[in-house]
C-alpha cells in the first residue's frame, strides 16, 4: 500500500501580511516571476514553489500526494482555506503524513531584521510520531545551504495536530525568514533554493519511512522484471505514467509489476515503433527502455 502525504501551503494568495518588507532592489526569481524594487514578495508564492518541486520528488520516490492550500503551480489564485477545512480534507483522504510549508517572519513586517534560520514545528499535545520525522527532515535541511538550525519547537498549531488530521505525523516547516534581508532575497526568492528544500525534505521523509530516495537522474542499472525491487518497479510505473499521458487507467505506483504495468510497457514499445519479439510480453524492461523512461 502506497504512503499518502499531504502537502500544505498555508495562507492564500492574498492573505493580509504574510509577505516580505519592500524589497530594496529588483529580483528575478525565475522566467515568470520578477520582484520589482519596492514590491513585497508574498509567502504563498514561495510556499507553492517549494510544494511543486516537493510533489515531484515524492511521486518519483513512489509516494501518493494530495494538496491543501493550493491546487496547481499557479500561486496567484489560491483562496485562504480555513484550517478546519484543511484538517477535515486530510483526514477524509486517509493521509499518512502532512507537511506544511512556510517561511518565517519576525518584527513589524515592514522592516528587515536579524532573525534567521530554519526550524520545524510539531504539536504540543497531539504530536503523534512527529518528533522523529521533524528531526530527520531538519537535519537534511541544514546539510545544504548554510543556515542557523532553530530546532524542533512544540506549539498548538492546527496543521501539526495529528489527532485532528488523523495522520501518523505532521510537521510545519519554516524554511527561512522573509523578514531577513539575506534569507528573503537569496533563499525565499530563489527557485534553486525551492528545489534544494524540496529535495532535502523528501530525503528526510524517505529516511523516516524507510523508502529509498530516488534522485532526479536515478535510473535502475538492471533490467526491471516482476521480481525486481519495489523501488525499481515504482520508478518504471511513475515514468510510464509520465511518458504515456493518455494511458487509462493510470498505473498505480505500488511496486507491483502486474498486468497493467506489462500492458503499459507494450503500449510504450508500440508508440516507439519498436514492435516486439515473439517472447517479449512486456515483463522485462531492458536498458533501451529504461533509457527512454529516464529521459522524459
């Protein structure tokens, strides 16, 4: 059975506050987002930026995901969903874990200050198994870009309440301070940092759950068959889904090399014009097929 993880992005696109002080200079975040001098950068935009990459990371490693606080990569049209609504949705979906992504703030919100670093919150009364997950994820986050480690803090935060969401563990990650000039300009408004944070959070989740982490350039080095390790079969299933957008029903990324996976392999071969040998029944994904899957 796949592990389901909820990815929460907190505040809506236009929630009051929840943004940097006016930026002292222009910053190009990526090809779609440029922050002009004097403008404020909204936390939700960065939260969704991290969530998009984290979802890709988790799916590549074979996790199921769901979303609260966002519906796609467009961070400019998300309503501010009530906390109880998000909690109920997570419980109803049968999620195993919840990760809430945030950037921290300190002070009056109008001026930059020296508060800095990354930290994680867990619930003070209903933490479930969150403490261990939080420590592992925070260790990964502070291995990359140099930041102060603010540790794991207990607080009565709704998106950390394992009881209300009926999850095993829930953490709220504060990736950097939007009210710190360096962290807001070099981290929060930096797509490379979004990608790095997503990788580190995913690596922490993988370590905690005992799932093998699959880097973006990972490709199994042996033929994939029904007897292969589950992580290799999941890799193939995820890539088949991505390479065959019209495939219906979509393959369940569960590490079970069953008839649907076999048929998907045959469909891929046919789409490539490869045909098949008399003995090729779709139950062996060789080097050439793995290379095609790896290059999506």
